[in-house]
C-alpha cells in the first residue's frame, strides 16, 4: 500500500483497525504508518485545521523586470484584502535577461547590453518580495517554483562552474521563508497540484493532465486553457488548467507578432479533505474583478 498524503486525506479520521480491515493489512503496521504520517502531515489529523478552508493565490510568469506593473500593483491590493493562507509564485518569476542563452546564441548584443543579474535580484527584492511581504499575513505558506527562466542561471553556472555559490536565485533573493521547488517539480495544496509547465502546443492542457494524472495548475504558455481527462465512474476527475501570465504581453523579442497571451492569476479555495474550487482571473490593462466581486483598477 502507498501511505502517501492522498491516502491520509481520505482516511485521516479512520481508526487503524478500520483501515486494516478495509485493506486486509496488519493493524500494527497501520498504526506505525499513521504515527509517521502525523509527523509529516499534521494538518490532516488536526481537527481544527481539517475544518478550515484554505485560501490561496497563484501568480505565474511574472518575468521581472518585464512584469505588468499595473497588474502587480492591483494584485498587492487584492492580496492585502484577501489575506490568503497560501501564496504561490509559479515560475519564470524573473526573466533573467543577463543570462539569456537564446540571445547569446543569436549574438543579439544590443539586447544584452547593460544587463546585470545583481541589478535584477536587488530590484526583485525591492519591488516584488518586500511589498508582497507587507501585504501577506504572517502565517501565509509561501511557495516558490523555479521556471525555465530561473533555470538559465543553472545553465550558465554549468558553463562557468567557478561562479557556483554566487549567482543562484536562493543566494540572492530573500526566500528564507519560502518552500522552493526546482524546475520540473510539483507542489500540492490538498488535491491541487502546481507546476511551472512543460508544454505550449495547441492542446497543452490535455497533454498536461494526461501526463500528470492530477488536478494541476501551471503557467509557461502565458494564456488560459483547461481540460478534464476521462475517468471511470468511481474515480475522481482530474483537470489541468493553464493560468494566464503576469508579464507584459508584447515583449521585444516577439517583434510585435500576434499571440494568445493573457494577463491574470489564479485564486483557489481548498476544502476539508483536499477538494478545491479554482478561479482563474483575467486582467485587462492590469485591472480585474476578483472572485469577491470587487474591482481592482
């Protein structure tokens, strides 16, 4: 048996004997596994916490310093009002212009001129993390995902190993209180899973849910899309949802080409037991109507 978080979400209120009888296993081993689970996931067994709805906000593809400034300003106001229990940066939080390997490979020197990682790191601390810390409640769970743009730093260090320990995101940003997930890894809040995203094909939401087989939100493609996979009648449905981006919609490298990009973010409520409601929010010129019905502009 796989005594993982999903198992205990379903059986946290069951006695060890009931689990043993239901699954035909030794109740002594179940008691041992339950003790281990209580240490690892105490909130599943705390009745005061189980009864609580967890509120969260997820922001993908900020691409600082190319973020949509009006949207970020309004997001901070909403976060201050909403007071989430969880806040997620879903990856590509910084654009990492100084280590853009695509521009270097194309010898686009004008675009690289004057770019400095130190400047972007200090600006992100000042313009993003510090005001966000002021807006969030002190008990908020903080989740940081590296995206493919953060991974550019690791790729640069691979070519310049003498710089290891100086250039990494964790070394330069104020992330001491954040859970950090490497590019390609997922986090979870109840039954809602989060990744940065892998696919940008036309039907990327279908591809994503068929690969992960989880309820999952992601960014990467800078637009919005959703797909629910077919499941047996006695199984939970799984839906993947692509969340819009928080960056500018017409970056210079696109050369004014048409795209399907949208600005926005996600709000979610996770119920006792892990089920959730998800509210993708689309912004227009940085303005949006939040799920609470209030306009932020």
